[in-house]
């Protein structure tokens, strides 16, 4: 070999630096992969969130059918996205984590091909940085997997003899799995797939477009069947999940956290500026039709859709979610960087990304004091935890299994009524279904299995039909408790009314009561309904009644303006103020869609034990007046024909 050829084959300094840089990026991706692995680290409990996680695992273990036996916003794979251990399907959890997290890293890696070296580094460091102080947000990160896949595919350089079939296939499989985890992930998957399909179609890549769409549809059906679900339940599952999500939108009428709107507006302004940079480059001068066939158009739509999700799931939902979603805005903006080619546009976009990062950092510093100094330690801890779970998955599971068994034993010792059920079927009415699942009872859930979830008329009616069908549990564990200040008896009201006629009190233990099914139901006796007009903000005097209890049903509907507000933001927060004959008064957060069905109108009711004392004849103080007030706009968002229907109620055999 000549000296000239030897010199030519020797890599240049730039090539050697680039080669080493790429190895470093792969190393960061490996760290990111182990950071993302979400192994369970606590056993489920009997609380609100722990209970629905336990029920999802129980549903998979017992082969319950979603859309029929179970109605929830999570689907048949929902239990696999939980950070809580519930003692079942370890292999499924391991496979789920490996596939979903590996696919996310692969999609991000393919996207990084479109960035310059320093931008690649910034993108990866931002991913790792955000992940350290939001370690428990598991399924939310699946949105970024979808975003990474769509962006990578949209930016894939077309080649005559090579199609990105591997990227397309793995992405479709990823969307299929995510779609059966949670309803919002299903909507996001369809949104991303629709944009990818439209882009491939206008690019005259029809085979790829049809393959992606058809593969997704067939994949969802195949996986649904493999999970033991019935095809006929799919419409009910989709509509029921939609109703749960819709009900949550009304139920989450809680005030936005202080300072959250300020930070969001800063992010909104910077996002508008980022999109403006992209549009300016591509729409400047004479418009050409084929410009809209380029990748920048679907990328902008993806960013817009993601930003709307951040708005609805973060700011609107509130309840602490605003802070985690604020972190995602600067990260999502990176996917627009390859959409600009001019150096001036890239400089401007890079500056805006830095500007957008600052309010996120300020918000996180205010909400998580001292988190900046904890990032290195958390990076090491999370990476080591992911690696340990990857290499030795059974070690932590064994420890959690012991803790889970101990928790079940502790519950039996704490609540004696659990030991009175034996092998009889039981449901838990309230939001603490973990009592039955953790203690190994023969749990027989109603379709909408938590009171908090049964938060509109459609969902309440589903439970009412279940109780009327007759195949109901022998025993009931019941507790009362309003979420976010709501009245105890308002959610899942049809279940409560059924219990009062078909079950009887057996014993009380703490905040829970144990009920047994009556051999012969004792139907309720209803008085004549009284309909009275309501006006928001004005007190309504109520007539006296001789009945120990009464039912109420409200008709307070949003007008067109209110529906628009509910779609883009959230419904106005309503408060129900009641004055009682004994001089006491109460104020509850009021959800009008939960009150569209008759519910026990008892603001002074203290507990489940108190409820059954009323059932036995104890009288409640008479409600003398009520007032419904709106925190914003008064009656601006509601129809003028609001009303309340009151009905006295008693039972044939009060004892």
C-alpha cells in the first residue's frame, strides 16, 4: 500500500471526534433506557389510586371483560403501567417494560439523526434532566414515544429502494400496546397515526400508509383477543372510557394551582414564537402547493396537539399535574428543530428553546426546592435501579410480595369485619377496593367500580342496571367520603339507593360498615316529587318535610358558551351551600352531571355508619335553604331553566 493511500484511509480529526461523539450519545441513550424502566417499588394499598391499580390487576388475573365487567379509563394493559406491585403477571410486566422503553429509545435515536451534534446532546440531556425529578410519571412518557416515532418517520429521508419498514412496524406495535393501556393514550395514538398516514398518502407512499393504518387496526384487534377480551365489548369499552374521561372533566373542577397560569402563559408565548419561526421559513414568499406536503406541516400539528394535551391534562386538570406537564413543553419543542433549514432560523429557534426552558426551570425550582442539586444523585439511583431490575427482576418482586402479604394481614387485623366475610362474594362501595383485593376476598365488582369514577348520569345508570340484574354480591363493604369537597352521597348515587333497600347493616369497623344481602328487599316509599326553579347565586327556601330523608335531582345544564368553555378549558366551579334547621350550614363542591340522577340529599351525613342509623329511623336535620354559586361568570355559562326536584323517601320496614 502506498503512503498516499495510507494517508487517505486515515480518519481525520473531525471524523474521529464525530465517531467518539456518537459513541457518547449511544452511552447516554443506554442511561436513558435504564432510567425509563419503571419497576414496581411499592405494594398497592387500599387508598383511592392504589385501589384502582389493584382492581386492574385483579381484572386481568380473573379474566374480567373490559366494556362489560369493568368500565374505566384504563384498558386491559393498564395494570402494567403502574408503579405499584399487586402480585401478578411478573413476566408480562417485564416484557412490557423492556419493549415499551426500548422502543422509545430507538425512536428517539432515529429522530436524533436529523439534528446537529450539539443539538443532539442538548436534547438527550434535557430528557435525562426532566426524568430525574418526575420518576413516577410512567404512562405519560408514552406520549413522547409516539411523538418521537412520528417525528422520526416524518423526517425519514425517502430512498428509492429502501423503505423504513422496521421503524414503521415497531412504531405501529408500540401504538397498539399503548392504546390498550389508557384511553387518552388511545386518542393520542390515533392522532399521531392519522398525521403519519396523511403525510405518507400525499407523498404517494400508499403501501406504507395503508400498511400502518391496517396494521394498527389488526394489531389492536389481535391483542384485544389475546388478552381474553371479547370483540363485542369494544364499542362499550370505548364509549364507557370516553364517559369516564368526560366525567373526570366535570369532576376535576378544582382551582388551578397558584402561579401555574403565569408559567403556562410564558410557555405559550414562547411556543407561538417557535411555531412562527417554522411558518415564516416555509410560507415566506409565493406559496407553493407542494410546501404543505413537507414534514414541517404535520410536525407543527403534532406539536399543537401535544401542547393542547399539556393544557388540558396539566393546567385544566390541576391537582398537581400542572407541574409535570409544564416540563414536557420544552422537550416537545425539540421535535420542531429539524423543520427549519436556514441557519438564521436555526439560531432563532435555538434561542427560543433556551428561553422556553427558563420558565420551566423557574417553575420546577419553586415547586421542587433544591431539586437541581439532587439531579446527579437521582440519575445514578434511577439508572442503578433500572439496571438491577433488568438483570435480576425477581429480587425486588420477592421483597414486594412479602410486603403485600403483610399489608393484607395488617388490614385483617385492623378491620375485624374483613374476617366475617369468609368465602362469600363481596363488593366494596366507596373508593377503597384494595380492602377486598389485598386480603384475598372473593371480590365481585360492579362495572364502574369506584364511587369517584361513577361521576355522571351514564355511568350511574350502568351501575343501576347491574344491581337490577340480580347477580350481586352477598356482602358489601361500604364507606362514605367525598373527593375534593363533594357531598358524600352524590357519586354513584344509584348504588347507594339500591343498598338501602336490598342490604342490611351487619357491623361497623372504623370508617367501614359490613352489609349483608336481604332475603327479601324492602322497597323505598317515595313521596310526591316537588319541582322548584333555581337561580344561580340566589337562595332557595325549601319546604319542611316529615320524612327522615329526601332525594334531590338537579337540572343545571351548560349553554353553548359553557360547552365551549368546558371543551377548551373546564366548566365553572360550582358550590352548593345549604342551611339546616338545627342552625348548621355546609358548603360542598357541586358537580351538576353527578346530580342528574336522584341522590340522597344529606349534607350533614357523617359516615357510612351514620347512614345506616338514618336508614333505621334516625332523622336528619331539615334543609331549610340552598344556594348554588359559581366561581366565575355567574349564570353566564348555564341555561336559564335550572331546577331542583325533591322527593321524600322512607322504607317499608324501618327498625
